[in-house]
C-alpha cells in the first residue's frame, strides 16, 4: 500500500474508530517490514506525539523490534493470518473485537482476537482533539504467535 493511500484512509476512515486505528497500526507494521521509511510514516499517524522521536518516527513504544522477530506474523495474525495458512493476511480482513472490550467517548480498551494466539490482545486507545484515535499500548499486539508447522518437507 502506498503512503498517500494509507494517509487518505487514515484521515477519512481508519483514524475515526478504535478498530480502524488498530488496523492502520497493523498495516503500518507490515509495510514497515517491507520498507522502513514508508512504514514509519504510516505507524506515526496511529501513535500519540509523545511516542514519536524528534524526527517524527516511532520510538520504542511501538515495539517494532518485536514485530520484526517473527517476520510480522504477530501483525498478520490479526488480519486473517494463522499458522495453518502460513500467516497469509488481507488488509480488508475485519478485526475480531471481544465483547468484553470497554469503549468510551474519549478512551477505550479494546480486546482483539488473533489467528495465532489463544487469548485476545488488549489495546488502549485515546481520541485526540482532532477526533483521531491513537494507540497508547501496543505491547500485547507484539507478543508471540504460534509457529508454522514445518513438518511438511
């Protein structure tokens, strides 16, 4: 996905809802693994300003080094990827939100299901003055997923 297309989706759609903001972050992570500069710009749109470095790129709070460890399978697992399908993902795959999520007007804690984990992952978000949801805690998204069964050789 090109950055301008991503930015347009963020401004018009994704940034206006909790699930959209989470999806945008995950897409940004996957794009980051292909092109760090482009992915950094995408991810930066989804995070609060204090999570960004002086150059505007995501800092350690984005946990990008953890997503790199498994070639993005953690991020892909929320977008349709499973160990059985080699973590094949689709950007238009709907996120699976748990019913015990806590949604507020300005702050929410959303639990989303992964195709590679047994338990849902919590994500803390807050809405800024411009009406965009920003991710304040993404560490649970970056925790490991089940390995692909490599016995087919």
